[in-house]
């Protein structure tokens, strides 16, 4: 537990530093590195990391796309993605005697989904000069606050299992507690931000966004748990002592960020 608390505290400090430096190259660099490590962990889980060309192409794509978006180099993100896809299929042809199409599809899915899901944090930052960074914070909170709320609610009130065959510790009570926690925290953050920055808050849409993000976070968590169960592994990695790998900490975020981005793109939570 001590190791888990220490590594968690270090991660929080690093996150705060990255958020403070959101106008610099540090922001896309952090997102790119997290994306690349997550891709590597997924490829290793399915024993695909041995395909060097595919692995290299996937990592280059994951690292570079956030930079292209952050610095407004539109078109280059598409170029590098298409190039990476071609390399992955080229590698498939070279290794066709031992590599299945399932593995190739898995590599493609992991590369594209993780890269563009995490890259939406950059898009959220750039969506508005005034409240873009608040959107980023809310998108991250949508996953982590929900997970924390679900953990404590499930621990003290949990009685009915949610998906016992996939994640035995998750309960229906915890699931509902996560949604409530998400709504409460996002409302509190928005109330404070609205008063400080003098912006209008669409609370109805905020509550809806918080709820659907919480649900999508559980979907991401269960999906990652299912991959680990089918591959017979406990964690995706050990980069964070006591927490596992990047995928173990960011699995729900990779689902909540796209949902959050879709919601605020449709109807803005904040307005001047």
C-alpha cells in the first residue's frame, strides 16, 4: 500500500506540472509518451511486440500525432497514421508464415484507438483559449473520480456484483456511486470555475456529460480487464509500482476522453 501511495503521489505531482506547462511542448510530449507506452503494453499482452516494424510504426505514430495537432500541422497526423498502417501491413506480409490477421488487426486497433483517443486531450485543450485546460481537467476527472467513487461506494455498500466473471470486485452499488461522485465533483469544479472566470455553466449538459463519461469509463475498465483475463496476465506493466502499467491507469481515460470530447463538441458546457 505504501508503494502504491508514493507512486500515486508522484504521478499527481507530474500531472500538475504537465497541466501547468500546457502551453508548451511538454503537454503533447507527455501525451505522446503515455500513448506509446500504452501501445507497447497492449502489443506485449498479445505477444505482438516481437514484430519490430509494426511496433516501431505504432510507437512513432503514437508519439508524433499529438505534436502535429498541438502545433497546428494539420494533415501530417493523417500522413503519419496512413504511413504507420502501411508499415504494419508490410510487416504482416513479411511475417505471414507465423503472424495471423487477428494479430495484425489487433496492432492496428491498438495503434489507432490509443493514439487518437489520447490525442483528443490536445483537441480539448485547443477547443478554447479560455476554458480548454478546464475541459482537459474535467475529462481526466471524469475517469479517475468515477473510479475512486466506485471503489469507496463498492467497499462500504457493495452487495450486488456487476460483472463477476470479468471484474469480481466491481459492484452495481459502486457503479452507481461512481456516477454520483462524477456528477458532484464536476459540478463543484464548474461552480468554482464559473465564479472565478465569470463564465456561464450549462449544468444540465454538465450532469449528462458526467454521467455518460462515468459509464464509458467503466466500459473501458472492463474491456481492459477482459483483455488481461483472456491473456492470463495480472497487469499490463509495472511502470507504476503498486498500480501496474500505463494501460492499468489510463484504460478508462481512453474511453472517457472521446465521450467527453463528443459531448462538449455537440453542446459546450461553458460559455462567455
